[in-house]
């Protein structure tokens, strides 16, 4: 029994020495490629077996002939084992290169695709599914980024046009008044004031949108009734509706309590009403309705615009979207509905739109206010 323990100790000592030397070599080569690391690991395993076998053989005090035979056999086995390990390691490295290529294509804007050859478990199994899911999310993110960039460029072009046109008019009217050639100075003054107010509204919308995008929109929520907010918005939009010959209908407004910033939510309702009135023909109707759906409050504004093309419905709340390519001031800057969505989402709500017979319906969904105790 003591002989067996002694041989085990010699084998352990020889293998441990080889393993220690291999660990040192692996640490020194840790910055090299995976192929070098695999070669070191294979060499350490073979060397540990060889060192343990030779340590035991030398400790057994074999004859010189027997010792040389054992050494030769162990050495040949070690050479064959090491060569086999290196050849198999090349296959592992090749699969690793497939993973590297997939990751490179993934990062360059492409999608993840498993290699054409039979993939390893990392590529074909659960990790491969995670790569595919991440690829889909990144593709969607890139698409949103392109859409946002396109909308920003379009917004800059439209805003530049919308600012340049009234500024040119203001300059011309100011020069006419200065030179004393204005036939009706009072009318010029009224027109200048109208243009200045419109420019002020546009700049205010830009400032509001920038606060929303920067996450700097500060809300002061309080418990209010959706009926009161809708009534105030209807009262403010009534002059524009009368001017355009549009009827405002607000009979189906329920008393639904919500926890919102009254000022910001009034702006939401006003933007929706103004948008509906401007796109509803004369003698048309804009209807406002407030309902309670389970634990949410839903306010809807239905207009008579004739409907929005289905392909444009997802873009309605995008910054700068106007529904047509005409860069004319009556079309607006395309900011009102983007502001609506930003304010509603800041209240943990949702804004959406869908077509109805003869027009479209904008809906704002908000959480109900907690029951008072």
C-alpha cells in the first residue's frame, strides 16, 4: 500500500510541476490569440500526463532497457496526443472565427446569421437565439434612428421655410412703414402683430419640444376632472371653430378624475382640437368624448378630415410630420402632435390615432387618479 501511495505521490508531483509551468506560460501568453491559448492548454495536458508517467517509471528503478521503452512509448503517445489536440483545436478556432465574423457583421450594421456549416452550441443554441433577438432589436433601433434623423432634417427644412417667409413679409412691411409708402398703416400694424404672434407660437412649440426630448419637462400633477379640462379646451377653441364654420360637440364628456399637470394637459387638448378643426371642412363636426375604461381614462377627439392613409398612421405623432409635402405656413410646423405624444407619455399615458368613417379619431389614454382616502 505504501508503494502505491508513493507512486501516486510521484505521479502527482510530476503532473503538478508540468501544470505549474503551463499556468505560467498561459499567463505570459494571455494577450495572444485563442489558438495559442488552446495550444498551451493541450501541451500542458499532454506534458502533465508524460511527466507523471515518467516520474513513476523512474521511481520504480526499472532496468535501463525497460526505462527507455517506457520513455519511448510515453513520448510517442504524447506526440500523437499533442498533434491530435492541436488539429482538433484548429477546428475549435475555426468555429471561433465564424463567431468573430458574425459579431463583426453584426456590429457593422448587418444582422446576425449563423455560419453555413454546422454551428457550435454557442451559435446554434440559446446564445444564438439571444444574438438573433439582439440583432432584431438593433435593426429596429437603427430604423428608428434613421426615421428620427429624417424627420429632424425635414423639420429643419420646414421650420427654416416657415420662419423665412413671415420674416421676409415683416421686413417688407416694416420698410414700407418706415418709407411712408404704406397705404393703410393700421392694417400693416395688425398684420405685423399677427405674424409676430404666429412666430412666437412656433418658437414656443420648439422650446416645448426641446424640453420634452431633453427630459426636462417638469410636471406639477394635481387631481382634476377630465370634464373640466375638456370644457376649458373647447371654450378656447370655439373662436377658431366659428371662424372656420366647424361645429364643436362635447356632450359625451364624463366626469373622470385624473392626476395630471393641468396646464400641460390643457395644451394637449388644445393641440388636438386645433388640429381637428384645421383639417375638418366647413359645416363639419369635431366631437370630444371622455370615457372610463377599467383603470384608465380615455379622451377622444374625432374630426371630419376624411381619414389618414394607413401607411401614414404610425408617423402622425412624429416630429415634423404634416401629412403632405407642401411647405406652407397653414400646414403648421408639424410640432403639435409630437408635443401631444411627449406630454402624454410624460404622464405615463398613451396617444394614438385610427381612422373612423369620414375622418379620424385621436385618443389620449391616462391612468385614473387614485381614490382619495
